[in-house]
C-alpha cells in the first residue's frame, strides 16, 4: 500500500522504503560476516517482524532456518508491562543453536529482555537481537541489541510490520501516526 492511500492518517514519513531496503542490505551483509561458518536460526517475533524477516532473509547470502514466536505483554492498554505470555512457541528445540531474534521495534525493551532470557534458559548457544527500529528515549531496561536499523524518537509509528489496531502493517515505509487517529 502506498503513502497516497493513507496520507491523511500519517503525520510524516520517518523512514522511506528506499532507506529501509538499503539499511536491511547493510545489516544482512553484517550478519553474513558475523555468522560465517556458523549455523543461524532467524527467530521472527510475530506479527511485527514478518516484513523484516522476509527482506533480511532474502538479502542474506547463506542458508538460514526460520522459526516464529508470538508473545503478548500483559499490561494496561498500549503500555508494555514486562510480563510476557507466549501465544505461539517455537516449533523446534534450540539447544546449541545460534539464534538471531528479529524484531520490528524496541520500545521499553521489556519484551525483548524477557524473550532473550527465556531463549538462553532453553540452552541456545547464542542469542542476539536485530531490530529495525529502536526508541532510545523509551528504554526502561538495558537490552543488548546487536543490530539496529534506525534510532527514532518516541512517537507512535506504523508501517513495515508495525500496526495501529492491526492496520498499516503492509506499508513499505515507516510513518508517524497522525494524532487525530488516536486522540
Ligand atoms: P516493548 O519494547 O516491550 O515496550 O514492546 C515493544 C512492542 O510494542 C513492539 O514489539 C511493538 O509490538 C509494540 N510497539 C512499541 N512501539 C510501537 C510503535 O510506535 N508502533 C507500533 N507498535 C509499537
Ligand atoms: Mg512486536
């Protein structure tokens, strides 16, 4: 879906489709280098990371396996609480695997810090994180994120997997949702 289809809902585009795709290729080249000679399991966090996994995996010049988890943070409204519930678990055992978690966004960091610890406790050899976006000002816990697409301000953003009320995930760019859409 193009900007023209949703221009009234969007305050501004903060990452264009072109910049996103360019950055994904750079991240993929880095991942290729860092995991050379090692096995690699891409673990996409549903649903936000679907676009990132699709694009990143196709930019990698190596074999990868893919698996998916869906998690939900308990908490009031849109605020993440850090108490995480698994809605869909991994299909396969990850003992001894090199796991790269792929996320759409690190906001408070609570979800990812829980997820990383959870995967490490299952005996993964190595767990790293790749996120398309990070909101440094919103961080509540320190999470070691190895690969970051873009640091952005703490505005509510949509597109490229990120939703508002389950919509806008299929935008190829990332935009700030217009205030009139939620206030
Ligand atoms: P946190 O890092 O535990 O606060 O939670 C991050 C999750 O909250 C992400 O995986 C998104 O699903 C959601 N989220 C955080 N910020 C945004 C945003 O700006 N737009 C859409 N979803 C967001
Ligand atoms: Mg998410």
